[in-house]
């Protein structure tokens, strides 16, 4: 994935796409920050799964910012946030469709042997392990909760 970031950055620099260049640099900085934190804690550099989680977190931050900008009637800034979201999403694996998310939730519930809401945490951890960056875990949480009740 790191090579993909570097290659995309080169292409963006050649095409003079300033928004893409700045967004990719933000991504690389977030990954490098996590690498440095891991090194300080004696752990390995960031894995592909952790990179996907970093990207998902960056998307959520931008969605919240876009919402706040819209509420403050700063539409041009909200649009910039949405452009960054689209660029970041290009690096994530394709998201599961809603029906596939429901099936994955049901499958994890049976694998974990969950029989009530107290097992929800175990189910969500299993989903995060199996599908990093491939689903909206907020929505998945609602689906799991509904299936466990």
C-alpha cells in the first residue's frame, strides 16, 4: 500500500493536482506518525490492516468536519472535505454492500457463539479483524445488536 501512495503522489505531482497531493501527504504523515509511535513502543511498523483503519479514521474526521462546515454555512470548505474523502476512499478496499454486511454479521455471531447483547463486543472485534476497512462498523454494530436481541 505504501508503494501505491508513493506512485499516486508522483502522478498527482506530474498532473499538478494540488488537492490529491496534499491529501496523500496527509495520509503518509499519519502512517509515519503511527510508525514512529510503534517504534517507540517496540512494535513493528504499521501493517496493511492498520493503514486501512487509519484511512477509515481520516474519512470519519472529514465527514464530521464537512458536516460542521455545512452547519456553519461554509460550503466551499465542506466541499474540500468531501473531495479529500473521495481521494482517501480510492485507497481503501471496496466496501461491502449492505446485504453482505448483514451476512457477515450473522456469520460472525454464529462463529463466536454469541447468544446475547453481552457478546456484542466479541462479535464487533471479530468483524474488525476479518473486515478491516471494508465496512462501516457503526452500521454493523446496529445490525449485530438487532440480531442479538
